[in-house]
C-alpha cells in the first residue's frame, strides 16, 4: 500500500498534527471521549480526527467508532473538512461531518483556536448486532463541545442573561451576577460573540454500510429494498419486503430500473461514451495480462490492444460484450442486446441525476470491479481491499494511471467519467480551493443542486 500512499492515492489530504500544542489538545480530547491516550506527537488525522498511526499504536482502528455505529470525532481545525473519512462504516458519515463543519465554520474556527472540539454522531442505536437495527437509524444528531465545555457554559450563560433581563430584581441578585462573571471569563462576551452550534440534526435515509458483509439500504426509494453484498442468510428478518442478494443480478437490475436509478452510459447526456468504453476495456486487458504475468510496466493503449489480440481466448466475457458496444458507439457495428445476465451489464450503466446518485454509483462500482477508475472514485474502501490481492504488475499500472490521469485533474476526470451532474459529495471535498470554487459554479456533474 506504500505505493498508493507515496502517490497521494491513500491517506491523502489528511490533516498533519505536528506541533506539541495540537498533539496535547488531541490527547486531551481523546481521553475525554475514550479514556485512552497516545504517546505520539506527530500523526495525521481524517475529517473525524481518526489517525491511522494511533490506530496502530492502540491496536484498535475503531478507537473513535465503538461498535461501528456511533462515530466520535475530534476537531483540531476547520481544515479537516476537506479530509477523507477513513475506516468508514456508513456512507453518510463523512457528508454529515462535512456539512456540520461548513455550517458552523466560524464558530468552530474560534473554538479550535484554543481547544479541541470533541463530539459524536449520535443515533438511538448503540449496537448493530442484528441487521434490523440498521433500520432504526433514521436521524443523526451531532453533539459537540470543547474539552473544557465552552459551548455548554455559553448556553448556560445565555440562559442567565435572559433571566437577568426578565427579572426586575436581578440587579440585587449578587449570586446570579457573580456566576455570570465567572462564566464570562471562560466564554467571553456571548452577547457580542454568541457561541452556539447550528444544524446539529441530519436524516439518514438511503445509505451503504459495511456491516453484515455490505448492505445498500434503499428505504426511501419508490420501491424500497435492501441489497446485500454478502448474501441474505445471516440478515434475519428485516422491516422490508424486498431483500436482494448481489448474486441475483436480474433482481438487482430490475430494482435499479424500476426506481429510475440508472441509465446506459451510451445514452447519457454529456458523456464521451466511446472514451469511457475504451478505458474500461483497457482495465480489463490489464487485469488479464497481470494474472498471466505479462509485461505491462510501460504499456500504452496500442500495446494493450496487441495483448488483447494475442490472448483473446483468455479475456473474460465482459471484454467481448463491451467491445461489441464500443463498435456500435463508434458507428461501425450492430446494437448488442445486453441483458442483466451478461457479466458486462453493470459496466454499461451509470447513476441518473437523483438524490441517490452517489450511492448508486458506489453500488455500480462494486458490481463492476474491473473498472478500477470508477472503483477508486466511488468506493475507495473496496478499492483498497481488492488492491491488496492484485498481482504487483496490476497494482503498479493502476497506481501510475491514477496518479497520471486522475490525481492531477480530479474534477476533469470526474467530468469525463460521470458527465454533467452534481459533484459527488465524498470526492468533491478532496479538491483544493481552486477546484472547489469551480465545482461550486458548475460541478463535475453539472450546474444543478448538490446532494444532501
């Protein structure tokens, strides 16, 4: 994985904690939340304050996410809002954290100037020992305060001020006045600079979770269903009539079409379908060549085509179907009828411009794992898991490709792949200020409103 890290494709854009003051604040917040402490003084944290180095030190990579369902967080700087979320258990967690930071940026900037802000994404479920528990998670409440409790103290002081104004005899209440002065020493003048955090409650409707082998829960769809990556046998009874295994490809396809969640890439507006299909074919050839131990270290597209011709009998069915679709798209072949039974079927689709487009593209990437670019953009957790088992030649080729074709122009790569639709919330946050300014205007998915 070091190859990905060095190229900025893994653990990229983390916030670097490298000063004694920041490390001390982090440790104070860590002890406040978990009772644990770190001896490290130089480490990197994600949007939630999770540090891979501390996870290794504590031998617990869920030290800020007990039971994987109530994510705790530590904010040392509002700059964390552009960092990724590592060890994600729910697809909605990062979006909630980022929105919370954005809405309260001015307040959090002031609070983190002197102390760490520690908090939790709270729901009514404390364990997901049963899959049915996932359906009880409907609203996420963000609870946050500094380790010194400044927000709570400010709320208390504000209440005292209101009482002082409401009571005619408040001027003679020495105890009330003394308490107000004491609190003001901690909070400052809350009448001029109010200390309060806004928009602390968020809905979790349709989502992905890594629990139970991976589930895609669409409970707000017109035709609700739960799609299971790991099979249905261990899920038990769920509060939905429709449970679909990824192995039931016809049912998965029918669900997506019935809810209007997908469309063919060759018919999608704003896409260069030919370029996308060629790239998908290249990735399939690379996978075949790597498993045959063929040299692809400096392979160009022409070289890959030669390998495909020489080893056509070794190429999987996905290649031949997509190649037929490419011939049609280029205007020189018949329209291939591709049903959901075809291994290439989900490679031919993309999400429509619905509120669930990010979730659907994530699902599609899991159903078409040979398209490594889409997999990396839409489902990093799965990309990293599969990467570990790839032949080294494939790891090298993919890392070089992503560095060359994606890392240098993320917004352009997304626009080429997904066309003119609203930006993916997860990846748009990784852009620098210049890219994000552009995305705010048109977005890699087009000038229509963003996600949740």
